[in-house]
C-alpha cells in the first residue's frame, strides 16, 4: 500500500496496464517449493534487520515534498493509537523504537503510504472499513516493511516519478473545483494532484510482495494474527467498487483517474484510455502491478505454513473512537452539494473547527469561497497563504491563481504579494504541467526564472501537447495584458 497510495493497479474493468516485469514470488516453483520460500523469507528478514535509519526527522517528509493534499489530520486520540501500534511492532521485531511517525491522511480511500524518511500516512477512509486492530496492524506492518527493506533507497523517489506526474497532469484527483476538473483533460492538472503525484514512490510488484511477506512475519512475531494480512487484502479487493482502492499511491490515483475520465463529458474511447494508461506504464519503466487477489494468494502460501497456534490467534477489536473523525469524514458529502451553497460552507466550517490548521481543509474552504464569489474572505485567505512561513506548492499556486484574476487587494499589495509568491514558486522543482504557469507568472510579476530549460520549453513551444497549449495561452495572456487563469477558464467555454 505504499507508496499511494496504494500493487495490482486496480482500475476499472477492462483497463489493464501494459508491462512485463515479474517477481519470483509469482512462479509456480515458489508456490510449491517450501525450501525456496523459506530461503526468500530468511533473506527478507536479514535485510530488514540491517536497515539503518537516516536520522532525519520523519516529520520533515511532508515539508520536503511540499504537499498539502495529504496534509495529515491531528485527530490526536486516534493518531496516538496508530503510533502505539507502530512502536509495538518495532519493539517486537527490531527491539527498538520505531523512528517513524504515523499520521492520518484526509482521503476517503482505503490504504496508506510511506514517505522515505519514516512518515506513514493511513488514510482516514481506511478506518471505516477495518473491523479489527489486527488488520490495522497488518497495514502498518506493511508500510514499516517498505521502510525496513529500504525500498525507498532503491527507488530514490524515481526522480519525481515522471509517469505518475503525467498521470496527475491528466486528471485533478483531489480538487473540489469543478472548473478545474473540466479543464484538466486538455490543459493539464494542477495544484494538489501534481505535487501528490510527484511526491509518491512507486513500488514495483516484487517490492510490494516483499512488504506483504515481511509484514506477515512481523505479525507472526507479534501478538497480532497474521491472518489479518489476508483479511486486509480481501478488503482491498471488495472495496474497489465503493471507494478508491489504495494499494499504492499510483493505484489509488489511477483508479480514480480512470473513473473520472470515463465520466467526463467528452468523447474518449476505451482504447484511448488503455493507450493513455499504457503510456503511463511505459514512462514508469513498464512496471505492472499485482492485483489484491494475486497478493493474497502469494501471502497465503507463507501464512498457511505457520504454526497452528499462531493461526488460531483471535482478532482483537479495533478499539478506536471514530466519532473523532466525523467532522472530516462528513466531507464525503461535499460532492453532493453545490460549492456556492450554505450547506457546503457549513460542512467545511465544521471540519475546520476540528482541524483549523489543516492546509487541505483550508484549501477546500478557500475553493468554496471562490465559487461563492466571496472575494473579500478569499482574498484574506490568499494573503495568509502567501505570508505563511512555510507555504506549500498547493497554497501558493492557488493563491497566485486567485490574486492574478481578482482585485481582492489593492494593486501595490497584490504586486508585492505576487512577487513574493512567484519567487518561491519558480524555485520549486515542479512537474512539466506547471511550465506555462511559471513562464507567465515570472514574466508578469518580474521574477527571474532560474530554470532556463523550462523557459525554453515554453518559448519554443516544444514538449507535450498539454504543455504547448498552456504555453500558447500564457503568451496570449502576456500580449493582451490579461490574466492567464481567466483565459484558461474561458478557453473551455
């Protein structure tokens, strides 16, 4: 489930990623040869014992990745319980503190993911689908396994995982802005999805299986039931029709993207979708992902070989007060409400009352204010975003997008704020979809571009179609002295 978000890329029926990478764990010999299985398990155990933490503060992960689309929820009572499980598993398996930080993500998907230096995010929606503490321990053990097997080091973050960045360009996963959703397919993605995508490490099928198998061994040594791994993987499969399944970040985003593409009011055939997904897969090195059923079968071959007493352990109750999460889980109803409606505003305000500092929730409120035309309060929030000590890409990009279009503050203040925000933005290592934005903003607000390659891409009009189109509109905006984002909005009408 790590990183996503989240193994078999469980998409819609008929959508299959191309790729031929394989894993020894899938071979018939591995499933039938007890000695071979034991050898591999011993290798996994040995590797996990050799893991050496970097010493970096896990809390810095989120800051380093500049992503607030997964801004963790405080939810102190539940977060403490999750951390306690991680510490317990670490003490049992390694005999030392976890050197990790477990947080709650704001997504309603099922699953979790890890950042490379020890931050584990369990999505809020997961807790609504788990019935036992053992299943939660299985999920956390899986994420810890990725850390202890040094999978992040192998992938080195995939250099911002170009394939997944392209996926984010194609659909805005997290945005509640309907206009953004409508323009995404042609114009490229924005804000949350871009950073969330670029930040996530993608596990290949072998790494995902290794994490499953080591998690089963960790559970065996603990007081929890290893059978919880099978239970959890079963829920991954059964939940796919109801919630975005999160076996890896790529899986969650792919599943939601495919669904949204199919629902877009544009003509797009199954073949087009398959070809698009194939191109994403090829960008990622042709890796293919195992389904939850495949993973369940592989882990069964190990779990069923454990001692009877271990398999007979009973599951313990989840023991979490999920009422703590209601202000946030209630936001699922936002999709049924008009952003400009009082009911929408009331729902968001109730959530923010519980988590007033959460950037993800603040952005949802900000988007609602923009939809309602409340430029005064939206302007105040935009100013606060830019003036904050450690603004993220999402808040900076949305604040600049707003201030570029609306006279929410006087001209002198706006120029000063935009210069400050754009100076920070152009220094970030951002996906290609933001090339046009950087080009436009840097020229309009007189901020030198440090990335000459990106500037040349826009001036020359090279690159992907979506990037070229955005760059053309950026040039038009500069020539006509108009807001780039106003032109973007009208181009789809």
